[in-house]
C-alpha cells in the first residue's frame, strides 16, 4: 500500500484542500440528473460551464468565474440542443469558445460573449452531425488548433476540424474507429480518452474494460492491455513520466488504480486496491508538480498522491474529506490559479444534493505566501496552439507552448474573443504585487457590471412583490366596502 510511503520527504505532503464558503460558491444551480460518468463541468480563467437540468431539450449554464453567490433561476443559458447535454469542454486555446455533446447525436461549438450571456443562446457557431446515436465524449486536442475528438454510442470515434467553412460540418477529417461490415466491436465504444502531451498518441478505455493506445492519425491500435484482474474505466496519460494511469475495479469488485508503462501494456508497473465503493474514480494529474488526484463519483473525499519515475512510483500524501457527495468535477487550468496564494490546483465540485458548485482550492502552506514561489510554478501549458490542424494532420508533432505564470511588466495574459481578436485580462493572481497596476484591462468594471445586474434583478423582484401586495389591499378594501353596504 502506498499509504506507508507517504513518510518519505516530499514538499507536497502538507498540501490541503480548502473549500470555499457558500457566498463564494455558485448556489442555486440545478445540476443535471444524467447518470453518465462525465464531469458535467468545465472551467477556464474567464468562465465556468455547468450542465443543468431542464424540462425540454438540453442546456447548460455559463457563468463568469467571479460571479459567485446565488444564481437566479432566470439566468440565461445555452439551450440549443434538442436532447440532454452530456458534457461540455472549453477550447484550451480560446477562452470564449466551448464545445458540447448531447443525446441529440450532435456536437456543437458555441461562442460566448466577453461579458457573459445576457439572453439565452440558441444558435451555435458550428454543428457536427456525423454521429447517429448519442455523443457521450468530447476532447480537444492538446496542441493543434481547432481539432476536436468525439465518441458516440454508434461505435464511431471521429476527429473534427472546426475551422472548416459552414455552420454545419458533415464530414470529419479523420475516422479513428468505426464499425466494419455491420460488426460493432466493443473496443470502439469508449468510456474515456486521453491524449499524450503532443497529441501523437491516444489512450482509451472501452466497453470491454481494457486499456488501448492508438495512433489518432491512422486510427491504428498500437497496444492493448491483457491484465485480466483489472477492469479499467478511466485512463489518463502521465505526461513527463511516460506512463499511463487507469482506474477501475479488481476481480473482487474493489476500486483500483493501476500504473502502466506507456510503451508496454503487457503488465502493470503498480496496482493498488483502494476501497469497496461502487462510484467511478476520476483521475486528475498536474504535470508541473507530478501530483495525482483521485475523486470518486458519489464520494465526498479526494485523495492526493505524488508520482515519480522510480519505485514505488506512487506515494500517498493526504486526503480531503467532506460529507457532501460530488456528482462531477471541473478543473481550473494552471494559468487561472491564485499563484500569490500558493494554490496548486482547483476543483469545482458539483454537489447535486445542495444545487451547489463549490470551488475547492488545493493549497501549499508557505511562510511567505505573498512572494511568488518559483518551485511550485514552473512554466506551464499556455493558451497558444503549437501547430495548426493542417500541420498536425500532415504528421508534425510539437510540444505544447509554455506560459510563465509570473509575467514581466507590460506582458499581460491574453485570450481570444470569438473571431480571433485578442483581449487582455487584468489578473492580479498571476502577477507580483508591484505589477498589479500595469495591466490595462479594468477587471473591476466587470464586477461592477454584474453587481448592478444583480441589484436590478432584486429591485424587479421587490417591485413585483409590492404590486402583488397592492392588489391584495385593493381586494380587501373592496370586500370591506361590500360588507359595509350589506349591513347598512
């Protein structure tokens, strides 16, 4: 067991989880009732998207990341799907573009306004329509711009170039897996997908509970796991260590995690039984700190581990515990963390029993937290694509572009508006204290704008209540007059 190995020296052994208060969470969010094993939440430094429950069709909620507190039921939503939305993913190279998949057999690409939604969004920028059954999985390519993978219950795994002309795209640029001669192989019905760092390999788990490594350009299966005592459900590339990690169940139905050599799936490097719960284990990995997080669907706890290239490979660090179970989780990219507060990871827990989306910050305690900690924040993956879709399809592989979390004066972080225009964000959490006044974008205006919108909604509700009270008083006066006339 790796619990004993936590005694070895690690600078991350004191990392702890700090949950946000209800005032700094997103309250009143009707989280979806779907039973698929997806995250139902996606976040970036500008927005958070959550799949919600609705009476007809499918929709999801998009909120500015700082717009915490009570979410009114009338808040505008993205509601262009005709079936239940199964997952959403923000474009890693465009903070204002998001993809969604649905039971209506389509994948849609949406453009979100820079100041958030002011009315329901029903028209998508792109609609991908090659699937014939519900689409359960979508995943953006980690280095190539405009490439999106989709997997559906029609046993097709497709790769799309969303930069193609037209509002409706009928043909993908690559067919990775599909039925052949009316045969529906179990390896084509995917449970999870994960690209390696440059996107040249794709790890998947399938209905037969095996781990496979594919060439996404050729659609060729390169490796298949043959370990019968492990039934894999989720898989994740451990970038930087040339490993794969899968979670699933053992032959005794215990939840299990297994570590594989990315070049050899014949036998695992490490395996460990965790507990006897039935919920799916979602793995999350931070390549900058080599920390692994395991969060179970329906659990209230999240385990932390540190990975290394040497035995025993996995070392248990700590565990966050809560009495509130999570239905899904979203993760903030590294460039959106509060680096001046020593935040090394951030979850957004979907707590369906409370209609609450609660931020959970993984924090590293330091004596001088106001000083930028270079050992915790090396240059990380940025929001610039390393290659174009055409270059990648022609066989060019490049490592992800890196972005320093502490920026020099005059070099603020950027994001793309719909259409490719660059905007600048004032993000004090990314900069040293003496550089806060140098960024040109006034983020306080956004906060004032949304506070005014909230105040307007409150005043309208008060006005409606007073109008109802006036009608009640007028009716009482009328009844009183009728009573007086009847007596006299």
